[in-house]
């Protein structure tokens, strides 16, 4: 008996509805995958910026700590200083937004051998003049922390630097540069000064009162031995970092400055 061969069934095609459903599912999967990729990128970018803002404030505090710890004299608050870079002369008053110190010759940041000192001034300034060298701003404070240097300042024996070294325009070397960008005014304070723990007997020739209670940190007779700095940096995406440092100066008696 001859058997009939079964016919192969005709393949069934994909309907338009099935194709549309498959494309919709694929679109959802791709959308979710893209969202995860972008979220991971945002997280990575934020982590990088968080590391940057913390590193910026750490380096700024470290710079000030290195310099101030070698200072032979810390200017009291409310002292008027005149500094110059290029053809620009600026008058600065020490306080919340400005801190000035003198470094003796032979120290790490004052490579002088004669009886000449190096002045360092830290000051909050508008960012606009530094935009060309800094580029786009990561924050919206509009302020930067600037370091001024003036080498070759004279500090005579038995004199107060407030009266004899407040004009830095005649220094043999003058420069300025940005220490930190996007610094906030309300979170930065350079005016927390502390009296020297020990007053040298020879400082009595400067008529410093026997009790420092009658001398505040804005007095030219104040023998300053330490400073507490606070620096805060903020970015436009909400990231912010702040750092404090308690810095002790060398506490050199003003009546006998080193090298005299």
C-alpha cells in the first residue's frame, strides 16, 4: 500500500502586532539601560567633583599652614597694608578676608640671606581678573583666595613691623597667584588670631603691657603667636568642602628679629 507523504506545514510569519510589541519592549529595555548608564556617569562625575573640591580646600589649607608656621611675625587685625603687582597698587586691611605675615630670611619660602624679610598676604578677591588663567568657574561665589608675595622687606631691630613694614611696594620681588577657586566669603575666616603663649622679656622694650588682657588682636602691640584659618569652597552643583587649621608661628621676639 502506498503511503502518502505528509506535507510540510507552511511557516507562520510574524504579525504586525507582534512586531510592534517586540519593538516596544526593546525600546523600554534600551531606555532603562540608557538611564542606568547616564545615572552611573552622573554618579561618577559627582564623585570626581567631590574629590576635587575636597582636594582643593585641603591644598589651600596646607599652603597657608606651611607658610604661616614659618612666620616670624603675624600682623594683627585692622592693619592697613599696601601691596603692588606690576603697575597695580592695592590697599588691604587685615581681618576676616585678609591675613599677612613676615617670614625671616633663610626659611623655606624666603630664600634671602641678608636681613631682608618676605611678606605673604592672603586675601579674598573677585574672580573676574583671574578668569583668563582659571577658565570656567566650578562655583558661583565669584571669589578666589589670592596669595601676594613681597621679598626684601626691612624689619629693623626694636621696632614694630606694623609701623615699618606696612608698605610692600618697594620690595625687590613681588608676585601674586590664586591659591583656591570658588571660595565662599561666609565660610572663610582669616582673622582668628591668638596671643603668643610666652612673651619674651626683651619685648618689654616695646611697651607691651604686662597683661595681654588689655591688648586685643587688633592692637599693634599684640604679640600674635597663632592663627586659626577656615577655608570653604563651594561648587554650583551643591558640592562644598571646608577645612580648619590651627597654626602656630615661630614666635620670634619682635625686639630682636632674626638676622639683626
